[in-house]
C-alpha cells in the first residue's frame, strides 16, 4: 500500500520550534483518531524554514488532509 507524507511548512526565525511543536499535535491526532501509521517528524530545512510531517496510507490521506490541512504532500519512500 502506498504511503503519503503530508507536510506542513513553517518559515521565519521560530520555524524550527514551531515545527517541533506541531509534531506534538500530529502525534496527539494519531492517538485520538487511531490512524494506522505512527510516523511523524520535523526537519530543519534552513535557518528560516522547517517542516513537520506525518505519514498516512493512501486510503486515509483524503480524510486526514481535509481535517489537518497540510501545505503539501509527497509519496513516502521510507
């Protein structure tokens, strides 16, 4: 089954802290909604850009996307 990485972009001097904090909320959502995959994280892209991400199955992608409104997504190769 294909996996999709949903990505939230954060920009500015506080982007790393914001992305790190956003991941906490993604983990809470996974627990509350019993999402089948439990893959989340945050990555610092540059001094002014960081991302938080969550990996979902193809079949869950639309439901999660509509609720959490990620900025973008890509196929997960992990």
